[in-house]
């Protein structure tokens, strides 16, 4: 069910999350995130994620009504504006599509749950020091595209539930289990299941459980990607935009693997590197399955 309310005032308490789109810490403390754009909001409404409210132009109500009616919530507030300019005044920047929603960050998963709930061969991805929300979102989308079973977000990386990350994932975040390290099961900082709050400790635990940890590292004297065996249980670790994988995380991996590139090219964008690595992992598993 849903309840339509035409916005007559920008000061309604229920509109606070939309007025504070740039205050990511406040949203995280409340356990909510912002979904922006047609496809992302549609995929949120189609998912099992909780929905707090929806904000859109009155002219778009008919398009979203079937998805809203299909939701299991007792009642979802739908705030409708008669002019997109009113919506842009509310959120504080120019919008192209003018469709937004507030979703609920799901209950935190644990490393135990990820290991128990993933079939073999397991394929995980992890990120270390990835601070660009756009790149986190792009990597999340690649993970969903190539069959990654869970994304492990290091304690020095941006959250995949930031607005720009959710937008760049095109809603893929709604179908991928995510373990954010440094957060407790209640969303506060601290230990998180077996993961002990750090990526280094998490990789050690994965290795003890038979999961090979492979660093996607451009500056290595080790293997090229074509020489790496990604057909078994493995976790591929990706580093930051500027500095790659940190020394402690690199040391916690079983091996470092690089994508061969032409002379003079320093590295690939992390989204491109993730697509190459994860495609190769999917290809090897497909060949092995045949």
C-alpha cells in the first residue's frame, strides 16, 4: 500500500532525508540510503529492501503505481510535487529524472553467513582504500554482472550505500550481499562477526577457510591474469584509485596478479580492472563447468 501526499511545504519532517542528501554520515546513522533516478528507484521497489518513502513529480505517479502497490509495507508515503523545480529546490541541485526514494540499509551480513551461504566455487570481491563512491558503485555493478557472491568493503573504503555509489551501481547493490568492515551488526563501528573489523584479518580468515585471496595489483613481478587460476574458491582484492592495494593487505593475499598493458600505461581504472578480472574468473568457471 502507499499514501500519496502532494507537497505543499518543503519543511515537512518526513522530507528531512531529501533535504540532507549530502550528509551521508547522518543517513548512515539512521540506517537509510538515497536511491536516485528511474532505474535505481524501480529496482529498489522491486527488491526485498525496505522503503521509507518515495519522492517524484506528480506526472510520474502512474508509472510507479504498480510497483508501489506490489510492496509488502503497510504504507509507503509517496510525496508528489507538481513541478520539478519544487523538487530541485528541496534537494538543492538540478535533477534530470526527478525520481528519488529513501531505502533502508539491510541488516548487516557476517563473514560466517557469507561463507555458509555461498555455493562452490566461491567468488568474492574485496576493496581496499576505495574512496570514490562512483567507483564503488561501478565495481558493485561489475560484481553483480559476473556472478560475485559477496562484496567485502574494507574499513578504509567508501560505503556502497552512499547516494552516488547506489546510483552508479544502477541498483545492483540491491542484489549483492555486502560486508562492510569496521561496522558491528548494529551498524556501529567495532568488530563484525569473524571479520574483526579489518580487511587484513578478514582475508586471513578467508584463507583459513580455503578461499584463495588474489590481489589485483598492477605493479607486481608476479603473474599476469592469463596465468592465474581463478576457477576455485577465491576472493579478488581491488585497491584504491591512486595508490593501489596497501602493503598490509597485499601481504595478507596469497598472490598478486596484473593485467598486461602497453608500455607507458600506468594502470586501469578500478572499475575497468574489476570487469577484466571478474570476466576472467567467470570465463574460467564456465570452461571448467563444461
